């Protein structure tokens, strides 16, 4: 989608510190990390919100979670990680292209 920063990263128009890519998704380092390790798993298909998931997109999100589960140790997250999806304004979503935050590399505060 035009003017979407994550679509531009997917298209290679904006550089990113990529750690994984396949035909459906890309995983790269967050530019303003909120933990020692902070990755973003982004579907190549542009949609903004979990509430826009149809069956196909739900299956894609499931594959994103399975990819994170398969690769987490390679990414330095063998001791655990946290997944976050910010949905909408109250959650502070700033990029309106669905993404899963993958946080770890330290003990993560909960409150
Ligand atoms: P959210 O608040 O869930 O929409 O999170 C968007 C995230 O994207 C933030 O953590 C930003 O630091 C991150 N971000 C924005 N632009 C870039 C970029 N060009 N490369 C990597 N991460 C980015
Ligand atoms: Zn997009």
C-alpha cells in the first residue's frame, strides 16, 4: 500500500535489519528497541488490524507465530520471549500494517 512504511520495507524501498524472510513474511529489528532484543514480524500482505483477519489471513498469522517459534533460538531468544500486537489507538498502534512485536533478551517487566 502506498505511504505504508512496512510495505516499503517489504518492497526493499526502505532498508531494514532483516533477520528472516520468506514468501509471506519478513522479520526485522525494531528501529527503537523496547527490549535488548526487539523484532517485528510483518506479513507481506497489507492489512492493519486483527479485526481485518479473514480465514486466509488467520492462517497466515498462525504461520507467523509458528515461524517465530521455530526460529526464536537463532534470534537469541532461547530463554523466552514476549509477543505483542498493538491493535488500534488505545494500544498506541502507530504503524497501520499488522505486525507482531517479539521482545526478549532480558527479563521483561510485566507492570
Ligand atoms: P506499533 O506501535 O505497534 O504500531 O509499533 C510500530 C513499531 O515500528 C515501533 O516499535 C517503531 O519503533 C517501529 N518502526 C517504525 N519505523 C520503523 C523502521 N523504519 N524500521 C524498523 N522499525 C520501525
Ligand atoms: Zn503496509
